[in-house]
C-alpha cells in the first residue's frame, strides 16, 4: 500500500520541490545581482537570462532527488530523517547543474557566485517544501481524499510502536481501525478495538474490511506467521509485515516506516515517474483509439439496438487495482436476462444466450471497445491482467492463492496472457503465470510491445465465446 497509493504523494512532492528549487534559484539571483552582494559586474544581467536556465536546474535537481529516494513513497521517513537525503540530493543536483551549464552554455553568461549561493539556499528550501507536502497531505486526508484504512495483526510491543508511528504521522494517510490478537479479547488497545483472533482472521477481515493489513506478530509467535499470511493471500488487501525471514514473496519490496524496515508482500511495481508515464500512455492512447474507432462504435451501437431489445451497453462489476470493484463497460452481446436463472457463469461455445450479432462481436472482441472509456476514467489501463468478476475471483483464489497478486496493477484492456492466446476457456494456471510474469517484468517498452502485438494476436481468438 505504501507504494500503491503513493501517486498523490509523488505528484504533490514534485510540484512543491519544483517550486522550492525555482524559488532558491531566483532568490540566489536577487541576492547576487539585486542586493549588490558579491557584485562585481557594472551592469547586472536581467532576470530573464537565469529564468531560461531554470529548466536545466529543475531537471537536474528533480532527477537527483529521485536518485536518492526522496520520491519513493515506500520510505515514509520523518522530516528529520529526510534532511540528510535532501542534502545529498541538493549537492548531486548542483553538480549536475554545473556540468550541464558548462556543457550547454559554455560561452553564455552565468554566475559562479550565484551557483554557490544556490547551493546553500536549496537544501533549506527543499526541507520547507517537504514540510509543506506533509501539511497538504494531512489536510487532504483529513477531508477524506486518498486516505486509507488499516488494521494491525498483533498486539505486542512491535504492533503498538507501529500504531504510534502511523498515528503521529497523519500525512501518510493511513488510519488504523483496529487490532487483531492471537485470541479474541474485549478490552481495547491504544484506544482501538481488538477484533477477532488469528484463527478467525478471514472472517474478521470480511466483516471489517480495510485497505491495508500490517502483520506485526511478536517473535515468540513467529510460528503463526505462515498461517496468517496464507489467510491474507486470499483477500484483496495490501499486506505489509516486519522483516521476518521467509516472508518475501514474488512481488515483495522493502519499505521503511520511521526507520523501521518492513516488507510489502503485495504491491505494485509501477510507481513515481513510471506510473506517470503509464498513465500518460493510457490517456493519450484511449483518446486516440476512441477517435479512431468512433465511427465503428456508432455503427455497433445501431446494430446492438436493432438486434434485440435492451440497453446498448452492458455494465458489469469487475475487480481492479487492490481488489477494488469498478464497473466495466461492454457492448451487450447477450439477452438482458442471460444470468437470471443460472447466476454468474462463463460464456461457452455456441452459447444460446447470445444475440444475433453477439457471437460475431465477441469473436472479434468488438464488444470490448467501450472499455476505452474505462481506461480514460482510470478504472483500467490499456495493458494489464484482464479484470475478472468478484464472484470468480473468490473461486479462483481458493485453488490459486497467488491469483490475488494480479491485482497489484491496474486491470488491462489487453495483456501478456491475451497476446499469447490465453483467453476464455484456457488454463487458469497458465494465465496466472503470464500475468505474474508481466507484473514482475513490467516496463513501458513491455506495454508498447503488447499493444503492438494485440491487433495481430489479441483481438481474434477461437476461445472468445
């Protein structure tokens, strides 16, 4: 979770840091050329000269800050602990700026004294920026924007210290709702209820849903860890545990909360700049494809309307990022009462529920075209594991607990499994294998490759009933 819901932190931090660096740069100009300090030139250069250099300064500074980990939301440090990385990032960015100015503007006018002043002004400006980021996030979370609920499994010293760290840092946007103890008990802990026991953890989480679970089992109960993790693996939750040996899983990553290490067992690999780039690809791609397929979609609308009574679009609940439900859009290819008698079932070959043109649309995947709107809204991505209905997810997870790992990234309109022919009535285990491969090897170029392969290998499939 510390990574999955870090996009808000990333966006605000980049904006505030950019403003701080720009302010430090221009204040250095004022000190050097307008206040007369260290003034050696008879005619000072205009501010526009240094405004033109600002993009280079910003790029070098932001890249340096990212390099030292200041845009990693998994490192939830206090402002005091961030002072040293800020100093390192400032010096690294300053050296990069110096090299860039020398390379690109060797004959242009820039001041070495101004650069020295900027070197000393930039760290305090960035510290002030980080303080502002925390206040902005705290205010947003206080109004319910982006805040996430959490539960702590365990009630020992480690669990209570974790609660205090989260409670004293509301800018993290994590509100602990309750604890879970080894055995059920009535008395509260740290002012919060203790709900359930390890043995009934699954029922407890279903009755009291949260976004994130912190597993802080004391060392003397470490033998209970495997059972707890097995239970949580079947639930659509972000899971964070202390650094227990053997707890690392296929999509784990190291996090830090107030200097204490933790392992995020299930989290997205797509954060920060990568998340921004992927979202940009989704927005540009979905708008382009909506424009490209606009006329065919209008024709399909008329055909669906004429083929059978009922709405043109079929809306169905699917499970997306973090196990959160969303409404998936499709052109309706079956009669309105298709599942009234059977309940949720998969389509089958020669399915009698299909409409006159439904079979043809499904075979060519034309019924999926309205999902460009889902992508534009942010429910889905152009590329990712195909979303499944919650009813089926629960069934699949019983046999394949790792199935929940698919929800570490946004569901996709197309995916690695689909371009490899794994659609419809194909091996669930094989599809999961391809989906997990995609998650663990994600890159923007991988997404582009899948998009390029989709028209040739992803649209038409003999298993698309």
